[in-house]
C-alpha cells in the first residue's frame, strides 16, 4: 500500500469517487505514439475511492501492425491482462531468465507476476485493446527503454554502454531516439 | 492471501499456468439462469500461476431486460468492474448504510470496496457483459439470497423470519424459490 | 489497515489511549432493540491507541428468548466470539453455501472467517452476552436486512424483488418494518 | 501470517474446526502456578479453522492476592485484554521506555501494542480472569524471566549478569528459582 | 507498516532522502557505554525515503572484551545481522524456550526472528562491529533490563521481584545500576 | 511473502538454520565476471530459517575501475545497500523517470525502492564490496540486459529493436555479447 492520500469522511463519499469514464471510447493516441501503444491509467490518482483498496485498472491501446507496449514493469503490483479487441503477443521474463510468452486473443487473459519485465505486441493489421488490472491502487510503471535511456538527469553513458555491450556512440543514438513520450 | 496451493518449481512453470481462455466467447448461460446473470471465474483454481500473486478476474454476463447479479459480496477482495458491452445499474452499500450507485456504460468502471454488499443490473434490451478484477487470487463470493435462503443445511426459519421481519410462511416461500443455482 | 487516523507523537501517548470502559456494565438496550440485540464497539473510533495495531473488540448483548444478531458481515476482519453469559446458536455460511453452526455456551468460542455472513441467536430465557474480537482496528459491519432493505437512498425494489423472489409489495412491507435501528 | 498448517478442502470443513471449549470452566491451575497465573491458549494449534484468519484468543487466570502474568511479549501480535472477573493492574513499556499502566476492572479492556513487553497483576483478594485476543492465529509468547533465566540450553551467566548488573551468584540464584513452568 | 510520516510529492524527492552517512566512521561511544555497546539507527527517522518501504538498517559497535548488546527485541521486525569486524557470540530464545546461539565471525550473518529476545556479545580483545537490517522502516527496540528496571514511571517493585524471584532490595539494587543509557 | 517452503517443527530448529557463512571471505569472481560484479545471495534458499520472516541479505563485489552491477530490479523487495569497502556510484530511476543517484562511500547507505531499476558502479582503482538487505526472504533479481537480450527462449528481435530504437543487426550484436553469466 502507498500512503499519502487522504481518507474522506464516510458521509462525504460520493458515487463519483468510485467511478471512472476515462477508459471508454476510442483512443486514437496509440497510432500516433512512437511505439504504437498508449496507456490510460485508472489508478488512485484518477479514482479517489481506490485509496486503501489495493486494486486499480488501466486500458492499453495498440496500433495495428506492430503496436508495442515495450518491456516494462510495475514495481508494486502483479497484473492480469484481458484482451478486449484484437490479438496480442505477450510475454514476461522470470527471475531465472525464462521467457514465458503466448498469443492472447480477444476475451482471453494473461498474468504478469509482480515486478517482472513484460511486454505486449499487436502483430495483426487491426487495432487491439486490452484492460489490465493490478493489485495496487498505485502500481507505477517503468518502461525499460525510456527509464534507462531517457532518464532526467541521464544515466551515465558508460553504465549503459557496459551493461548492454554497446559502444558509446550507439548509446547516444538510442538516447537520441527515445523520449519520455515513448 | 489464501495458502494451501503448491508452488511449482521455477523450471516447471509454463505459459499455460498464466493463461486462461475461459472468459472468452459467448455465454448463453446468463439468459437461462434464474436471475439472468452468469459468472465465469478466472481465479487461482482456473489459473494456477495466480498463486501468491494476489489478483484474479471474472466475467459476468447479464441477460437483457433485467439480468441481475443479485446483492453479493467477496469476503477477501475489493473489486473493480469494467463494462465490456451494454450498460449496468450498479451499487454498493457502505458500512454506514448509504447506497452508492451509478449507471455504468460500456468502457466505464466502478469500484466495490472489500467485503461490502453490491449488485449489478442490466436494464436495457440487449445483453450486457462486464469484467471484474479482484485483489485476491481467490476472492470468494456470497450471493446473499442464496447464502441465506438456500444454505445446506438451511438457516433456521425463525432467524430469517425475525431478521427480515417476515412471517415464516413467506420465508418458506422464498426458500422454495431459491436454489444454489440462483 | 485503514488509514486516515493520525499517529500521536510517542511522548503524548497516554494510558487512556489504550483503555476502554464502554464494554462494561449492564446493557438494557438489547431488550429494547427491534431484533433483541445491541452491539457496543471498541474499535479505533473508541480507542485511539488501536491505530495501526490491527485489532479491536466489541460487546454484544442478546435479549432473552430470541434476541438475534441478524445475518451480518465484517468487510475487513475475521471474528472470534467468546460467550460471557448465556448460550447462543451461532452460524456462518461458507462461500460454497454450507452453513457451519453450533451451540456455544458460556466460556466457549466460535470463529467467523473474514467477510462471511454470520449470525447469533439467544434461544434461552435469560440474557446472553458475548465479546467479539476482530483482526482490524475498524472492521466495519453490515447487517444484511438493514443494509439491503433500509439503505439511504433505497435499493431499487425490483432488485430486491428479483433477488429474493419476492413480489414488490412484500419488499415494500419488509422495508416498512426495517429501520437502520434494527 | 505463519504458514506450515494445511488448508482443509472446503467440503471437509466442520463446525468443530471453528469451535473451542477449552477456555470455559474453572481453572484451579492459576493458584498452583509459581507466579499465580495460568494461560490457556485458543490459537491455531487448538482451533484448526483459524488457519490464515489472523486472529486467536487466550484465557488468563490470576490467583488472588498477587497472581502475576509476568513481563512477557507476543512476537507476532498486538493484544486486546478484556477482564471477565476481578480487577487487574496492567501495563506495557513503550519502545521509548515509558510505562503505560492502568487498573482495569471487570468489563473493561486494555491494549498491548505488538511485540512490546507487558504484564498483568491481581492485587485483590479474589480470583481474576481475563480474555486476550490477538491479531495472529499463532501469536507466540515469551515470558521474560523464563526465556532469559530458564532457556535450554541456558543463556550464559555473564550475559545475564552484565545485562542486569547482577553478580553471577545472584544470576544462579534466579536461575535456580525459575523453571519453564513459571 | 507504521503510518504517520508524510509522503513527499514525487517531484520533490531528492537523493538525500535515500542516503545516510551516519553508519560510517569510528564509533568510540561503545567503549564508554555502560554495557559496552552502542547502536546507531538508520530508520525512517534518519532516512525519510524509507517511508512505506518496509526496510531499515542499524550499526552496532561492541567494546572489546565483553561489549554486550543486552537481551532486547524489535517489536515490529525480524533482523539479519552481518558482522563487519570482530567476532560475536549471538543468540535468540524461541517462543518454546530454546536458546539458538552461535559464534558469528566477520562476514557471516545470523537471523533473529520477529519479536523474539536476542543478544550479541564480543568475547574477543578487539572491537567488533555489525550491521543489522530490519523488515520495517521503524522496527523499534526494547532493551529488556532497561525497559523493565528503568521504565518511567517505574514498573512496581513487587512485579519485578515476583517475576524474577528476587527480593525487593535486589530489585532496587538493579534499578539503581541501570539507566536508560544502558 | 512467497510460500512453498516448509516450516520445520519448532523442536527441529537448529542454529545452522539461521546462520550463513557464504557472504564472508574474498570473492575473486567479481573481477572475472563479464561486467565486473558478482552477487552472493543469502536468501531463503541459502538460509532456511528466513522462511516467513520477510528479510534477506546479499553481498555484491565490484572489480576495480568500472565493476558494474548493471541496471536490475528486485520484483518483491525494497533494498538498502551498505558499502563495506570502496566507493560506488549508485542510482535508481523513479516511476516518473527521474534518476536519483549518489556517490556512496564505505560505511554509508543508499535505498532502492521496491521494484525500481537501479545500478551500482565502482569508479575507483580498488575493489569495492557492499551488503544489500531486502524486505523479502526471496526478493528475486532481474538484470535488465540479460533478462531482455539473453532470455530463453529469446525475446523476439523486433520487440527489442522497436523498443530500443535499434536496427535488428544491432539487437543481434547485443544478444551475441550477453550471456546469462553477465
């Protein structure tokens, strides 16, 4: 649990504290995003009533033909992903270095254990959409490429170069291509 | 957390342990159910990989024109409900006796805090479907009418009669109309 | 844990923060209550020192000859009940629909697992009293009949009618007979 | 939570798993005990249904005129004490070294925060009895004098001598006077 | 978790919130302390960034030839001790009264389960130093002799006398020799 | 907590269950490792007594002149790092994309919040060593480059290429240079 959010007095609680419309509708932003995916978060920042309840939900949209939610992790939550539309290639890597992956179609679910890196990719020629639930009201997210290659201030080049076995100029090229928008 | 489920050795873990197809497809059972709703559970009994992860997901289908998921509760989890199709009247009652309710349309979400009684109802003339996520791998469910009026062995008539202010014959009539299938 | 209560500075802590006299003495209110039972709560609202400690205690008094603590649940706690005086018929219903019940006499204890509906009834001709402990400093309580049939605003009649298999006029009769005082 | 206890299949659960008669009746053992107190535990070892529920209960009897539950602690639980009969002097010491103490009479309660040393003493000329609830199904107990001066194998004399500022012969005298029965 | 500490807004977080220099350097205070040991705490009071993270660290220095960290306990945490310099006799007592002890040399670790009394002693002729980690950002500490014999206000002499089988004058002598500085 | 480890009967518990010598001595392996760092884990797999205690400890050795513990994360724990020898450049990236970094010298500590990517690097010309404590008995570790570029089976090249903005041939070059030994 993450504290720091105030509890409303019981008699001030309203139905809007437990409701969120932000996951509905069409989301054209995925196609425009650099990696072809867009996340809309329904966490405690969006839904005040989630405070102390230990659960939240996000929507992810994937552009056609390769829309990618790149390798990322949620530091405080496991995730269960439900595909609403389309078909996704998904996978996570275990702490022992095993890739656990699957093609998940509309109506099917896949689980990403807490804190492990995972990704989803839309290989088909139509938009795909998924709903993800988390066992935290504020699961947090780190997209690996953005966190490492577009941190502010930046992670030292030699750390990234040695870690990934890259020459410094390649590191600089990656950094130039990645922005926090990725 | 509920224990009692074995942990697989890491090298035996397979992608099927984290996958579930059972929430997909059409669910004609809702229309046939006495109350016009049918729940398909994606908990640790269906998805072994959920063990210790503290999350799970269910699908609920609602028949047209009144399909009802009657007042019920989950003893070990909060719930976040996402409407996939149709439109639902939903509500929960706080411990202070306040009804917190809302009409929730396709793509919108509503939250039911842990352990509180809640319900959903489809007022429209088309099928409705929702996905519910829980912060427990085995949230459990008690449908109030079934639990109280169709327990095995039965709850004593005078308990129910006095609790609800009913004459014993009315209790017996309710019991006759309710089965664990409700 | 429920947050929202302030922590006192350690040097301001007093013995009265950890003490409660409100469970002592005679409680004539049970006999006067509509269902013949009265609950006195010793939770964090009454005992500030319970904040963050995850425990609390209530006293329940039962009128002679049928005093009933009607089917209810605690959304955030398991309960262990100790009978101080008299003899009670108690029971809870499992998530699988099984009634687990027993006669519990003075000095004996019974356990109600977290979030499951349960009840106690005094069948004898003398007052009965019990102490209940909870693994939450604010377990909360929902009395099922009151929560469903006397919510403010009310739960729609057709929800209750269909859920319990009742005609609307019976629902209205139940509602008329139940007040939040029950 | 302490694991290591098996979960029963739901259909094997019986009412006796949730019931305990061992706290009832008269307990003559308190008067005979070296320190004039006797504890009867209603934890998961006595009540199998408590497994995973995070709660348990004990009964403590105190001989007249000085019956003492000596300074002790519960490593895994907070405690809330309810006096059934008689009157007790109780106290706990905070981590800051403050004694928080009170006289607690029949029907009153006092709280001992998790892991802190505390004690109860019967100053009156009649037996006293209390019920203690814990937010763990296996809270554990360490009576300080017994744990330190009657451990098996023994704590080295020089540790105890230096810690308490005692000469070794006094340590040996204390050890001779204390047995695990204390 | 202990609440009561404020969460900083994410954009105000600084590296100094997660850094602590107070465990470094030489600690001459151990030799001067009455029992020959000195503890420096790196808990949430010293490192604000530990708030909600559930971990903290202390340094303990032991004077040569008998420096003793006397029997004590941490009410809210287990401990893992790593010896940086020297060699320590360490032990804890289980709830069943068994002493679990060992000689732990530089670079070795020993574990003290949550809430159980334990101690460390430097038998060698050189200073010893250890680092202790806790699974709480505010584990708290009770040194048993100080807590019992130097509480403010004091624990009644007859409680201590009876608990330890001491004559009152011996209790008074212990009290005279122990101060909160011990 | 991770279950799946058996609890020993209390009378079978031995001091060796709570002891670990594996973090002591010299660790020449760091210099030989591809990235110049080597981790020795003292988790529940190495120390059986840690089961259910929620804490563990690792030692990390860093080769001189650039020994790197590359960007990695612990899916189930926060970490507190204590530098035993040498001096380290350390940092973690917040969920908001901020690098929080510091130079940490011998005897100083730094904190890495749960699940967030972090790294340590030895810039000096001497070996460096640190001790890391975790609030889990089995925190797990994912080294980002190894997990993503040396998973078995491999993560699809186009996922990595698009995520990091790399041409496929560069991805293949990284994969060729990284083995699970990194």
